[in-house]
C-alpha cells in the first residue's frame, strides 16, 4: 500500500502553487537566450565548412545544447506552463516544435499520458521507455525477448533510437490520436519538409546535412538520455494499478538529476524531475526554487553524472524485489529456474 493518499496530492498542489506563476519577462529572455544562440551557432557552423569540418563539429556541441534548451521551452509550452496565456503557449510551442521536429499536439498528448501513468504497470506504452517486468520477460517468446534486448541495447537506444524517434516515428500519427492531433502532425510534416527543402536547395544538400545532422544528433541523444535516466534507476517505482499512487510515482519514480550548473542550465532544470512530475505547471525556471522549498523534495532519489551511468545496465523491473536488474541478475535467475525445472 502507498504511504500517500489523495489528500497528499491536494497538499502538494497547494505547496507548489506559488511556483506555478510564469513570468513573461523570464520566458521571453529564455526564448532569446536559447533560440537566438542556436540560430547564430548554426550559421557559424555553416560558414565554418569553408574552414574546417572539425570546427563545424566543435560548434555543433554548443548549438546542440541550445537546441536542448529550446526543446525544454517547447516541453513547457505543451504543459501550458511557459506563459500564462494558453494561446501564447500554443504559438511558441508550435514554432519551437519545428526546431525540434516535434508536433505540438502529438507530444502534448503522449507526454500528458506519461505524467498521468508514470510507473503504472497496467498503463505502460505511451510516452515512456519500454520496460518489462522480470516475470513478463520469463514468460515472453524468444522473439519478444530478442526484440526487447535489442531495444534496451545502449547502442540502439542512444545512438540509433534518437534519430529514429525524431525523424521517423514522430512523423506518423499514433493509435487513438484525435482529428486535431492527426491534422497537426501532417501540417507539421509539411512545414518541416518545406523548411528542409528550402535550406537544402539554398545552402546545398551536402552542406545542410553536414551542419544539421551533428547538431540534431547530439541534441536528440542528450534528450533521450535525460528522459531515460530520470525514470530508469535502480530503486525506481513501478506498481500495479490498484497500488499505484501519483505522489509516490513522482517522488520515488522520478529522479533528481544533480548536474553541474552549466549542464543544468542547458537542460533547463529538467533534472528537478520529481518536482516537474508533482506539478507540471511549474515553469522550468522555478523548478529549483520549488525543489529547495521543502525538505521532502530534497529527500528523493538523487543521481549524478557518474552514478547515472549505472542505469545503462538496467534491463528489467523485478516487481518482487522492487528494483531494476541487469543482465547478470537475469542470467542467474533464468539459470536457477532451469535448474529447478530439471
């Protein structure tokens, strides 16, 4: 049974309400210091092609950082937290979505589902990382096990997966999408195709790809890593629907990713993920203050750059031990099962 009840949801909502207030001056400043440097560095990277491609790749690193920051703005807009005005969130969200190759309506629905069901074993599959329990894996067919192992392989998940997700997967409508979402996905695709065509035709397709691909690749890699590590840590949180609790999923199933200040800035404070899951209406620039406002928000699963690397080894959720396990544990458990069967 959960240690939190329905009253706790209301109590946390009340505690975090003061941090929900977005400020236009800060939001506009973030737009300027995120989108502006990204465009400037993109242009510099293009100009640097005539000097050295190594310089182009070097410029791609900070450009990718600003693209991640732009994505955080897009992300906040889909939660309607970046501006007070719903319309302003939608306009800025649609525009920044073009930078990140995301449809505003599609991301909004899948991400809202993720927030409403994070850690719920009966509601997996929308806006989350594919996670099987140990028992599900044991009972699965050989093909499904192979597919799952392939999916969870770090090379596939972090080197191939990001480009597949943002360049291919997000180009199609998903099951259950509303008419508005379906229309928005195709309009986004048409606008993106037009932008890419104009840039490719004007700058030269080779030049465009030599600049755009490394920037986009680094940014999407970072984005997928952040999303993965903030929910896939050893003593995470997964419960069956009857025992699942929203507050517990936020405080136990979402990590505080304690990053160096520079990376915290580029990632738009998304490391305070437990706060974000407790109240998604808190804009990114108030997350740190909210985190510091209550000792309970500091007594949560905390990861550093070094300790987060361990998450690469996690493959399955053991719902008997309530922890993630890796390949070594899985092999030992399967061998033990075979021995008992013999």
